[in-house]
C-alpha cells in the first residue's frame, strides 16, 4: 500500500471475491513500471493524485483462483495475463473499438483503483487472457508493456521493409525494437545515452545503435520512415522529428514534459504525421502470439526479482543500478513461478 510519497507498507486484506463476470487471479508475477516509481516518489502523476492508500502495480500475471457467476472463460487453474484496464464497454469510444480512450476506464494502480502488488486481484473475465505454457510468469506479466510497443507499431504503420528509429532504450523502447522487427521492419535504429541498454538493444536485433551523448540521430545515413519516441525527453523528441524522412510518421510514446518544442516547419514541409498513444486496445492476442512464437523475448528484459515485502527495494532498483532494465515482484512468497516450457 502506498500511503504517500516514499511511504509503502504491507497490509493484510481479505481475499477479494469474484462478482458476476469476474475472476479472481492469484498473482504470480507483477512488473514494476516507471509510473509506479513516479507515484512512489511524488504521490501523483499529472492530475492523478494519491489521496487514499493505493496498491501499485499494473503489469500482472497469475492463475485463476475463482470464477464468478456467469463466467464462461477462463477456468480455475488457467494461467492468465491481466489486461489492467477495464472500460465501461458502452460509451462512444468503446463502441467505436477505441476502448483505451474510454472516459470511465478503471485502470489498475491509477487512483483510486488498486493495482496488483498483491497476492490476489479481481478482474473482468474478458481481460484475463489465457497464456500457453511456453510463456513464463514474468513474460506473461510483461505482455502489458509489450502491448504498448504493439500499439505504437500499429499507430506508426510499421510493416515489411520499414526503417524505424526508436528513441529511448528503456523497457518500452526495447519491446518496441522487437515488435518493429516482428512487424517486418528491416532497419531498426535505437538511440539512448546508456551503453548497457544500447548493447541489449543490439542483442535483441537492433540493426544500429546511436549513443546520443556523442552522435545526433539527424546524422543517420538514411532517414527513418517511422519514429517510435519512447524517451519522453523534449530535446530528443524535437531532434528525432527532424531526422524523419518526408511523409514520415512520428509516434509519441514516452511520457515527458507537458509541452515540447515542435519543429513546425519540418512537420509542414515534409508532411509528417504525428500521433500520441494512450495505452492500447485489442493488443493481447498479438502480444501473446509474438512471445509464444519466439519473435519477442520478454524474459531477457528481467534484471531483478523481489518478493512482496521487498516492494520498496523493487521501486528504487533503477536508481541504485544503472544496469537495471525491468524488475518484477513475485507476491506468492515461497511459491515457485512458472518458467517457459
């Protein structure tokens, strides 16, 4: 439970009960996201303020422990990945298929909705996605950030032969690299300031890496057609947009400042397309297929594992270790997690 900035405590609660159309999931693995760390540090993200004790964590997977009335799938014992946002399924955006834009979305670990740093959670049956045994518990949890990468590639129309620039080699940037390649991109260039993450990007298939401390992406031999901006760093955003080819597409994924300088003449003269992304919609089937087929390796991103009582250590792992990429929490203390078969 997060009670305020820097104040995390363990509390006992009754095991939640499944209502109609809901399932109880026994959490086996939950990833720590930058948003969790931001809430821990500041107690808020923009207009979302922690005003009452909040359970953090939205990258989760486990097994179904109970099903509520009317549930047709999944069954008790089924391993699932949890899609952490449940829309109202009746508003204009939902009916148009854009449920990620639902104004009444109930999203894990976004005040006042509790998240998954817990042993059990309740979720609507449609958002508990069955996963095969070839996907580990950790990878099943990280289908959530992979879905961000899938959605970004879909918004950028990444396809066979695409030349893609990914700025920022954090967890989202690294899944964006793998997703772009799986979508058919033949060139994927990654820019960052962390040599260890650039090395990992190369290991995961990046065709070129750029150390942003030494080289500008504007100096690439061939301009990219698609920008997947995952850093959220305003100067990096502006520079990367300037690097795009004519008729290029810029997908803004990373969360940085509320305002960034926009090279408007470049956007106009090259007829660039700019779009933001907000979470994802209908991405889990694709994400599951990419991991199950071996096209995306999520286990490679995990650099640390913690138990539930070590949540504070997990939340601060990144600031202690520059080699850290993604850490996960295993809430079921003493219980082994599932590894890929």
